[in-house]
């Protein structure tokens, strides 16, 4: 199972049997890069792209759940974070909240369960169910 595939490349629903394994990852994971034996031989470099300063909210799942689409577009334009598109991003946020084990995400998941996109709604309902909040 590739978390990056499910959270970035896959359009539509993440298969239910893989959602729990995604854990708290909203956008990729790069675990394969950490364990790849070939990467151990690669020279260290400082040539990593720097995140935009406005992305410091990214780990706050509740803020992510309420992020309006125009703000998402503005914040992530030109970055790899734009690849799953807005609905894919919210889908991933719902999965991460569902995997959190925390009832504090009840209201944000209920908010996402009313979203116009069917995939976002499906994953938000899954998240509520995973937290036994339905």
C-alpha cells in the first residue's frame, strides 16, 4: 500500500480497507524514501524546496476542515499540495481525523459530511464512524 498514491494521485474514494493504514498522513508520507537502501548512498544536500510560511496550519486538521477553496487554491498554487485538488485534500483531512481516535473532530467531520462533494461526504461519514461518533 502506498500512502502517497492514495493521498495524492488517487482521484475519488480511497478504498475503505486502506483508510486506517493512512494514519494521520494528509499528503503523502515518503516512508519509502527513508527505507530505500539506494537513498542511503545519496549525498546530503540543502537543496530541498522551502515550504511557504503560510503553511504552518497544515497539521491543524480542524483548520484544514474549514479552509475555504479559494484560500486552498491561493495557498497551494504551484506546489505539489495542489495535486489532489481541494476535494482530495478534504478527503484526506477526513481520513486523518477519523484515524485520530479523538472525539474533538466530531464537529469538523460533521461539517465535512455536509460538503457538496460526494467523496468528501463519504470520507467524513467514514471518519465519524471510525471514531464511533455516528
